[in-house]
């Protein structure tokens, strides 16, 4: 497993590249949380443990880049899942 995390505004992104069950590449996963200190906000805003329907990337860096990109898109467009 490979992980990355970063802060974007009021959110923290946790991204993961998980080895496919048959060693057939890496699955992208992400969790988006509101940063503590936002009153009344739930901690976890979004989670997807199998982005792109479980598509396999050849490298963990490609899977991480996709997960970070999707999380940033969700934050930027204020996905309904983030508007709690």
C-alpha cells in the first residue's frame, strides 16, 4: 500500500494506492475529511475505496495522482457529498 495526504482549504485528502487482489496493478482510493475546527462539520466528508470502478493503474504513483485529482475536483466543485 502507498499513501499520500495533503490539505486543500478546509479539507484534508488521504489518498491510497492499493495493490489489486491478484497483483494486477493498483486501485486508487481516497478519503476527504473536513479539517478540525470547522464548527458542526462531520469529520469525514467523502470516501471512495475503489475509484474508477476499481480500474487498475500500472504504478502506485499513477493511482495516487488519480485519487488526489478526483478528491480535489470534488472539493473544488463542492460535491453534494461534501455539503454536509
